[in-house]
C-alpha cells in the first residue's frame, strides 16, 4: 500500500457503529456503501461509493438538499443490493 491508500482506508474504515450505519472519518456507511455529503452557501455536494464493487459511484453538485441525497442514496442502495445479493 501507499501512504495515500493507507490514509483513504483509515478515513473510510468504520470507527463508530456497524457496517449498516457506521461512521468513518468524514464518511458514513449506509447499506453496503459509503457516503460523504455537505454544503455551503446554497450549494450541496454528495459523493457515494459502493464498497467491494469496482467502478460504482455517484457524485453530484447542485442546490437542493433532498434531491441530491435521496436520489443518490436510493441508487447506491439498489446497486449494492444487486452487487451483494
């Protein structure tokens, strides 16, 4: 592993909670994926990845909180269920 890979793994590792609803360092685990979201000045951003599945992720950047998180989490949950059975 490289130093950056070690840092990413540390940040995304569950430090509180469990695999379904755990928390990493700035990342939240949610039904087989990891997400990070936030906003400032009327803009919102969301990044979500399905863990253990190569190449599946969602990134958004726009105004409006519910539209971003709800749609992205629904998509990631669907992909995780399909990928993990």
